[in-house]
């Protein structure tokens, strides 16, 4: 690692290639090594979850105890899913088989197969994060809202739309995004470069849903609610409180994927950072997707030395509040947030200023 002094003139955020190069030079070689222990810890949580489901199925517990177990299960599937996210970016195991294993156990509770995840997230999203049309997860433009049924639905579910769906959608949004890519987005011309065996992944997804349904039938309605349904809802909410604040308040681009502009991190509680494998360091993840989040704090330190304004970090609770206050439609160029009638409400630059200002 080179502890070189900060440049007299900060490297501009619109020069991502140079910023990445300087960051790679500044970081130690071990910052780019795989971290199998993180995956093994996550896999170790799977039998814990299975034991808790067994308890729910076989013990006449009071509702408060069932609810507590459901909360724990929700956080377990969140943590294992986030570890799977790391693994399928090749930052955990060297073995493809181990990546597939953790991919299945991590994303199966959300009805997402590893093949679908690689296509949707690794290939489509990471090749064009917050790029209009090319990112399946980007907020719609106001012009799309007028002309596309899917854009209307996405907007209605998105915080800031004011639609009633937006106040409950986090409970299923992540699962819905995965299904949207598998059954809708992957057919669009913008995603023809994505490698996805559509028939196989659709069949596997249907079988996966049937398998969870069969397990629910075996458990019975009460145990299935606490063991399967409620943890799924909790897991979706836990993921979405990060995902929604990572990109949906940043400017969208018409062409360029630039994590120093289009992606934000959030500063959350240290316990959540520990529990969720540093997923709050999301801008850092987009800078080097194959780097373990274990080294994300060090990456942030070096980025701030190169250009403090290129490091975008919002207080988590402040960002979540603002998420529901700002409109959820982009202007055609992605730099302004509009009302449904096309009236400009605020620029993304103004929104960043508000997010970085001390919360009341």
C-alpha cells in the first residue's frame, strides 16, 4: 500500500477510470483477496435457521415467542443473502460450486435463483448502474410513466410516489424485482447482452416456489406464517432500506455507469453493519464489485483522500425519510426529479445538499 499524500487538486468524480486506478494503487494487495470465512459463517447460519423452523413446527409457543423467532429468521435470511451477494461477485470462494451453494441458500428464500441473480444483478445492474433504460432497477422517467404500464407500476411501488402501494411495497419489493427481471426485463432489447437461460431459470423458479409452498403445507398455516411468510417480508424490508437509498436519490445517466456520481452509501448503526456484512458501504461495492466489503472502510478512507466530494455517504435514517418526501420520477436526462405532471420539484444536486445537511 502506498501512503502517498493527497493530490493538490482532487481527482474529479467524472474521471472514474483514473479514480479507480489511484484507489487500486493505494490499497494493499490483501484488500483484493477472497474472504472464504465470511461465506462459511453465513453457511453456518443455515442449520440455525432450520432448527428455528423446526421449533416453530413442533413446539406450542406463544405468539410473542413465534414473532421473536420470525424476526431472527428474517435477519438470518438477510445476512445469508448478503453473503451470497458477495460470493456471486467472486469475493468469497474460489470454487464455483461453493458460489452456487451459497447462492441457492442465500437467494432461494426470496424466490431468486443464482442464475437469475447473476443475470439481473451482476451483469445487467452492475454494467449500467442507474443508467436510464439499461439498468433494470433504475427509477422511471416521467415520459416512461406516460407510455409504459410497467413504469407506472414501478413508480406506484416506489417511495415518494404517494401511492398507497409505496408504503407497503418494501415488504416484497426485492422479490418482485427479481421476478420482474426474469419474466419482463430480460426480453427487452437493452438486456440482450445478458447471459440468461430463460427457460431453465423460469422452471427452477416455479419449482422453488412450489417447494416453499409444499414446506408451508407440511408446517401448517400458523407455523408457515411465522417460519416462511413473515421472515420473507422482514428480509425484503431489510434489503430495501439499503437498496432504495443507494441509487434512487442519485442522478441517473443516459450513458455512463459512474459509481462516484450515481451510487451512494449510507451511514447506519454499527450493529447493522456487523449483522449485514457491511452492505451499507454500497458505493464502495460499486467501485470494486469483486472486493470484499471487509475492506470497504479502508477504500472509503482512500477515496476521501483523493476527492472528498466523490465519496457519497448519507445518514441512513435521514435518507429513508427523504426517500418518501422527494418525487420518484426522473426528467429525461436523469438530473431532475419531477412530479407526475412533469413539474420539476428538485434537482438531484439540491437533493444531495439536503441529504448531507444535518438532519433536524
